[in-house]
């Protein structure tokens, strides 16, 4: 065996110095910067879901599905997560976790991030996905693109399929803001004139029929090839005047309410009948629960927006 030389000894000592454990200060696990707020981390996850819709290596339909998954996730986020924060504030029982962010500050940050994500979602849909679908022969025909034949077909569809299912609700002191179905499509219509009963409310609510599909295929004989669809919302917009005879429609604007569905009551150790009863009662409460999220068309003016906000506050 060859005895170690001075060079090999020096090399060994140098290696020992480099591999020796180094004392590092212990992390302060009470430091709030080490933690991420639970609800804000959920938005980060939804951001990654939305990013998948931009991945051109995926099939186009899969990219569209990621937009739908994102929408579903955001609905659940407001129904459960945001609702829980609002309940803490309403009951004056605000809990601050290890991240050190109180509920009011969390809600402010959520509002900022959520608005940004929703705008990005619609930009991806309108600027990326829909044009790509149109290149494949799948088109959503907008109102300003309808041909004469398509207008006639849509009008017949409205009269036979939509109008019999629509019940406009006027807003006046004797008819306050209605309790609308959770996550349903609705329209707030700005009117001029008086109805058949001499009332001049100026505003009405039109709930879209939930039994009808939101996307309706146009027949081939009114189109020039491809798969062509119209939105149920476009059909209602185009024929809102027919719902209010004798009155003039000044504007029709889509809106949607997402209601509080947070029901975190303990279920362990409870009889099945008790759990089922609580689930049934919770479902009834959700139908008329206060709105946790209000979505209104950007085209709406001050009067419709204030009416929806005032109706929401009355429900709360």
C-alpha cells in the first residue's frame, strides 16, 4: 500500500473542510412570510389551470375544456372559500392563520387577482380559442353576423322555444329584487314607458330558461358549411322587445349571481338521516342565500348596476 504523500493529505483535508456541516440559523417557523394564504394559493392553482388553455401542444378542444374547468373552479372558490371569509367578517369572528393575512385584506387581494384572471380568461377565449375553432369550421355566429335566413330561423326559435318559457319580473316597490337561482343566466332590462298595468318601473329581470341549451346549433340550410351555433343569450338580447309589448327597451345586460354555499358543519359521528336532512336544508338555503359574487356585463350603465347591488344588499 502506498503511504500518503503531503499532496494527498492536503487534498483530503480540503475535502473534509468542504463536506463538514455548516451551522445555519434555525428558521423561525412563526415568521408569516414563510406561509401562503390558503385562498390565495387556490387562486395560484387556478392560474395554472388557465395557463393550460394557452398550451398549443394540446388539442384545441382540450384547451377549451381547461377554460371550462377554470370557470367551474372559480365558481366553487366563491361559493365556498370566499363565502367562508365573508362569514367570518359578518359574525365578527375573523381568524388569522400563520400567513398573518386577516380576512378583509385577503378579500381585497382576492378581488384584484380574480378580476385579472377573469379578464385573461375572456381574452384567451375570444382572441385564441374561438378564432382557432373557426379555422376548423366550428363557429359561434354573433348577432351582427346573422344573415337574413339566420335571423328568420332565430326569430322562429325564439317564438316557439324561448318566449313560452320566459317570465319577465318587473322591479318596483311592490316587486322587490327576486331570489334568483344560483349561477343562472339572467338579464336586467332597462325600459321606457308603462306596461299593461300602467306601471313605470324602468327595470325588469328576465331569467333565461334553464331547460334550454346555452349553445344552439343552426340548421345547415341557413349556413354555408361548417358547424354554426348561436348563443341563447344572443337570441334573448335580439328579441327583448317582444317580451315587453308597449314599452321600449333601452338596454339589456347579462348578469349572474354566485351564492354562498359554505356549509362546514361537522358530519362525523352523525346519523345518516341527520346528515341527509342537513344537506337538504342547506340546498334550500343556497337557493335563496345572499349572493357572494355578482357578474354584470361591462356594457351596463349606472342604473342597472345600482339595481343589482341594491337587490343583493336586501338579500343579505
